[in-house]
């Protein structure tokens, strides 16, 4: 395994393409899957809420197990391509295949068989996604040697994730609108194109990246145990802060994605407006990606996240007040929502470098370097937040009185339902963002003094 002296443009491009590729399908799952199941596959909302909860529980449990498994396998096998990249290569075709099955297989069965297919295909997609995402996310700690390199790789991942999410968000609503009379065909074509693009980009990510740092799990393979997760959470406050932040980010993103289609279709009046919103958001996000590494160098990552979180929460609250006190213009909503999303997205974009920092701190505290286990644990907590947000969002659709028949007939929902959708799409992200601020204000403990001690210990 060659280990370059410096982080190259090829490395950054490769890491960018990894999140771009996986987000090409993952963003579709977050934003359009609920609507596909409810409005096209005609799955009962109550049943779907239960299925979503089961999926997310499985996903949550599997994350640290997959991460720990990768740590143990590398300690045992010593793969020549590194600790994480071989798993990225193995998982890439599985992500594409299972993503296509999620949006096509339910069309071929009815009754209880349809529920079995729905449950199984999405379960397999989540497993395939984890087999790529966990080594990909852990790879940052094996590529970056300094805080500056972590910031660059975090921005690269943020750029890839942004583009990989925005492109489907722009194209998918248009495809669905074009095939309005045959929605099954529209969803199937959209996910197939996205999956194929994602497949190519994930392969390129494998080829262009390199594990530059020592990534061996210290000790024997059997030394990596499930109890390491609990020891880490109990003794590593940095990981605990990331977990609080992760669950808040997971809730915010899941509710926003799950409810986003309802905000545009039932409140603002047009699903196609999602494409316009994505295009307006993109310039804001590009500016943030360019400025983020410079701001991190000036004020530090945690300080940047805290300040942007407060600004994002304030913007969301202002937007909600405008919604309940005025007949807000749709473009005002889109612009303010874009600004709020950019502020709150800083925490999601820059968190990956902090995961690498927490991994170094864990090695300093406990004498073990287990990137896969720690990233898997962090991802587990993030997915727990997503489970709460996704299943809660679906369940709350019924609580606020959402009527599928009215939507399919092109009729308006009740005022109470409209207010409920607004609260879920605007107030929930504001509260979750404040939770992220709390985590880095009161729990995170890697100070400059602690960093100096860590550097000295090496």
C-alpha cells in the first residue's frame, strides 16, 4: 500500500466522487421513497410507519457491527489495498442493483407479497449502502494527516454529497411530472439513471483514493469487541458530542427529506418547484464549500459549526413566523429555506473531519485505533436520528390528517394539515439545529491543549 507524502488533487477528487456516487441513490430514498410507497405502491401509512421503524432499527444496529467487522478483518487479513477501500469496491455494484429493485420490484406483486418485497428490497439496499458508506466515511481518518487535510477532505465530501443530492433533486421531480400518468415508469427510470451514475462514480472513488496513514487495529483481531462501543461512548466525550450532533442532524435531514415533497406539492402547489429550489440552493452551497476550509483555518471547525447552527435556527424561525402571519410568496420561502439549509448544512458538511479527530483522541485515551468501529458507532447514532425522523414523519402525516385521496385528486388538504406540514418542515429543523449547537458548546472537549497532548504522545 503506497502512502503519499501529500494529499493530492486526485485524492480530493476521488473522495468527492465517493459521496457523489452514494448520494445519487441515497438522496432519492430520503426524498421520494415515502411518496412512492404511499402514492404509487399504495402502502398503508400505518404499515409503512412500522416498516420504516424496523428498517431504521436494523440499519442503526448494523452500522457499528459492520465497522467493527472491518476492523477485525483487516487485523486478520491485512488487505494490500488498505483497510477500507476493498469494501468500497465490493459494495459498489450492490448499492446500484438494490436501489433499482426498491423502486421497481413492488410493481410485480400484490397483496402480502408486495409487503414482503418492499420490506426485503429496502433492507438489502440499506445493508449494501452501509457496506460502502462505513468504509468510505472511515477512509477520511486513513487519508488525512493534519487538521487542514481533514478540512479539505470534509469539504470534498460536502461537495460530492451536495452535487450527488442536488442532481437527483433537480431531475427526479421533472421525470415524475413528465410521467404523471405512468408514475411507476417515471420512478423506475429515474432511479435507474441515478444508480448507474452512482455506480461509475463509486468505482472512480475507489481508484483515485489512497490510505496514507497507519490504519492497523492495534492488538489481535479478537481484541476488537462489541464492548469497545460502550467504552468509547463512556470515556470519549468528543464521540459523545458527535453522537448528540449526529442524532439531531439525522432527525432534521430525515424529516426535511420525508416531508419536503409534501411541502412543495400540498403547501406551495407544485412538485416541480423542488427543482427550482435545488437550483437556487446550489450557488449558496458552492460558496459555503469554498469558504468553509478558510473559515475553519481562521476560527476552528467547532466554532464555525456553532455559529452557523445559531444562524440557521434563527432563519428557520423567521420563515415559520412569515408562514403563519402572512401569505408568503413561494420564492421568499425558497430563498429563506435555502439560506437556512446552507447554515445548518455546515455542521453536516464539516462533521467528517471531527470524526477523524475523535478517532485520534480515542487512540490517545484507550490505546486502540479502530476507525471502522468509531465511524460505525457515529453512523449508528445518525441513523437512529434518521429512524426517528423518517418513521416519525410518516406517522405524523396521519396525525395531522393528511389525505392521500385528496392529493391524488389534486385537491387541497385541510388548514390543520397544511399547518402541520409547515411545522414539520420548518420548526423541526430549527430545534434539531439547536441540539447540534448544544453538543459542541457544552460536550465537545478536544481543546488546543488536548491536541498538544495528543501530538506529544505520538
